[in-house]
C-alpha cells in the first residue's frame, strides 16, 4: 500500500462513489412503484406505516442507549447492527407514510428542506406516535433489554413474514428485506435469553425479572386497531391477533429452554400505543431524539 | 524482573536475534510464532493496546450525539461509525493477544490508568459540528499516523491497520461532508463549524505526540520497523493536507502564525502548547474521569453478564 496516495485520494476525490453513504440525500423510495393499491385508503396505509415505522424507530433509539455501555465489545457491534437495521426499516416506512400524504402535523413545524422521514421522526408530538408500549419501555438491565428485544423481534418477524405478500408493493418489499434482518435480531436475543436464564443464579433472577416486566407490555399488541382491521381485510396489513399463537409458541419455547417461568399471557386490551396513548417514557425518549433538530428547524444536515 | 546475569542471550538466542534482525532489515513481517526480542514484544503490546483503547474510548465523544443526531440519515451514519470503532478495538485487542496479552487484562490496565489512550478523546463534544470536525481532523490525523503502520514490521498489526485505515477514510469523508453541508446551511450552523474547528485544531496537532527531540521511544521503534516516520514528519504532512481543506470548507484555522513557507513548500504553524498536552495526557483533561468511569461501569455493572455466558458455556460445552 502506498501511503501518500491513500490519503491524497481521499483528501482530493470528488467522486461520490467512494463515499460510504453518498454525499446527497437520496429519496429512500427512489425507483420503487409507490402507487397505492386499488380500494385502499392512503390515509389508512400511511397510518399503518407509521405503526411499523415508529416501532422500529423507538426500539432503535432504546438499543442505541447501550452504545458505549454494552457488556462486551462484540455486543456493541451486535446491538449497533440491530439498531442500524431498525433505523433503516423506520426510514423506509416513514418515507412511505409521507409519500401517501400522512404527515400529521409535522409539516407545521418542519421546513420544506426537511425530508418526510425526518419531518415525521423529529416534528411529531408524542401523541402522534403509533408505536406500542413494548418498544417504548425503558431498557432496564441487559437481561430485560434482551427479553424485550426477543419479544419485539418475535412479533415483528411474524408480521413481516406475512407482509411479504401484502398487496402494497412497498410494504411487501420492505418486509422481504426486513424478514432477514429481524430473524437475526430474534436469534441474537434468544441466545442471550438462553445464556442468562440458564447461566448463573444472578443472571437467572435478572432474566426472570425481565420476563415479568416485559410480559404485561404484550397486552398492547393483542387487539387490532380499526386501521389494521380494514387493511388486513384488503390484503395489505396483518391483523395482530393472527400472529399471537405463533408469537406465544416461540416465546414459550425459548423461555422453557432457558429454564424461565412463562407468565400468564396478558388479557386482550384495547390498543393504546397504536392510537397515540403513551406513558411519560416516550415523551422523554423523543425529547432527546428531537431536541437538536427542533432547535434548528431551518437547518439542513 | 530477572537478575542481570541472566540477561545475556544464550548462544541459540544470538542466532534467533540475527534472524530477527535480518527479517527487519529485509522489510519482511514478524509473525506471532516467530522469535522476537522481549523489548520488541513489550513495545508492541503497549502500542497496540494503547491504539485499541483509543478506539474504544474514542466511541464516547461522538457516541454522546447518537441519541440526538439531527436527521435519521446522520444517525445511521454516526451509529455505523461508532460501531466501526468497536470493531477496530476488537481487531486491535486480537492483534495484542497474538503477542500473549489478554484483552480483559488490558481493559483493567486502561481502567486503572496503567495504560493510556489518545488524549484527544478527553475533550468534550459540545455541538453536532464536533461530530464533523472529529471525522475531518481527528480521523484525518489518525489516518496520517496509521497509514504508515500498514507497513509495520509486525504482521497482525500491519494487516489490522489496512482494514482500519480503509474504514477511517470513510469516516473522514463523512465528517468533511457533514461540515460542507453545515457550511451551506444557516448562519448558526456555520458558526458551530468554526467554533468546533477552533476547539479541535490544536488538540489534533498534538495527536502526533511530542516533538522529535522530546520523544523518548521513537528511535528504537523506528529501528524495529514498528514506526515508520517521526512525529514531526507526520504532523507536517497532516498540516500540509489540512490547510487547503480548511480553505475549501471556508473556515479559519485558529493560528495567527500559520504561514506558507515558499522555500520548503510547507505550511508552518505557530508554537504548540505542550504544557496542555502534558496536562491532558496525565489525566487532567476536561473529560478524562468521565471517559474512564464509563469504561469502568461497562465492565463492573455488566460483569454478571459475562459470568453468565461463561457458566452457560461450561454447562452446555459450547
């Protein structure tokens, strides 16, 4: 390797091809057919994209809280991977919501230079977010973080696997890519739940505490919103009730093998997160996520 | 410590030493199972460990902006970068392990202050422009330091550095690209960039270490092919590259004495405040305590996780 040329090449090169992420802002859905399928209300479609996109964005933010604090360097890399995958899914889904005109009140604050995905991520109020309580909850310790990731990834994988056949071509494409990613997330979390559940006395206690803290949050996933019901009937979305058996089966299998007690499944309840009802932990998370962008609404980054 | 009488090499060791010297003279690589003088091994472990520590501690200044990055694209770019640094730390600890060191032991030495890391990471990141300036100047200086190490005489270190340098070059471009975008933005954004340059320029010059006449270990490291250029040579190369980049960006480097020396074809800086360097590297920088406290917490608060993984592996023969 010739040392002068390496540095000079990167100091002088103007060719964008060498940049890891490109130098301009690429429209994330560029080249994809974004026509809304016949008989589907674009407002419903956009609202559904926000549900899946906000789940990904909020969980990515929670996982990112572990960066520089993780138990091992290998885990910094792994958690970074999972968060990056979820951020990528969030960007596509929020861009899709924006492309069908679902921007909520974000455009009242965001200037035109802010792309849709950022208008939605940075300029909506907590009550406009559509994520479930499962992803918004605090991380807790590493055991609870991994139990939550296991539960969230199991649900998401079951949903994305079905969405590969969605009548919306954009959702189908996002799901096809996402299935591979989320299968890894679920596997990574399951391996940790096994190690912690069947590791030492302390790790078993912490893993069980994590399970007991996470399980009640699953109530927020049991009942479809009206939007999900309508879109499921139209072959576009997945009714969350349809994946519950699969989710319970996977989680029970992992917990059994991890020598952890499986709590009773929480009784079905009316959706909360999906209709914008959140606890203070989401407002706090969004305060950090949105603060800088909101201080400079006319800035480009 | 062994008694002085034992230090004279045994006859077969003389032959090994000759072979080692010949390998170095021919500019070939020393590999983990080759014989090497203890001083060479010790020096390399210190240097590689210090480099690994720098990657890991270096995740923190920028990591502080991960949760608040102002766009989802910037958040992805920064997360990928911080993740790369964890990866660099892993390669480098692995390279140190090929010399007989142990990662956990090196981490303990970092936390106990027995081994150092680059003093640049003891400065705080006050605005998002710092993320860009760290990419441009700090990673730029790191590349200047590290590209010659791709030819280091120790094989595993040299090979690790090739990969590290490729990734660092992406980081530098990303940093510079963020700054270019901010300079095209609002007046507040331009002011942020200039402020960050004002704070990071001098510390980045100190990243090359003390001047040659005050660098005690340089001569031996150069003789061993562990180091390829002196601190001052590398610093000069960095200054010569950075000045035109600053001009292209439209920022002023905070050095009234910075002048172009026509005769030598080099940019000349004013005097560097080496007292500040000594203060920061000896632990009195603005963020030293915070950086080490976070490493200590990551180790101690999560020790039960590592214990559980070990216990599980023993039970299941994994």
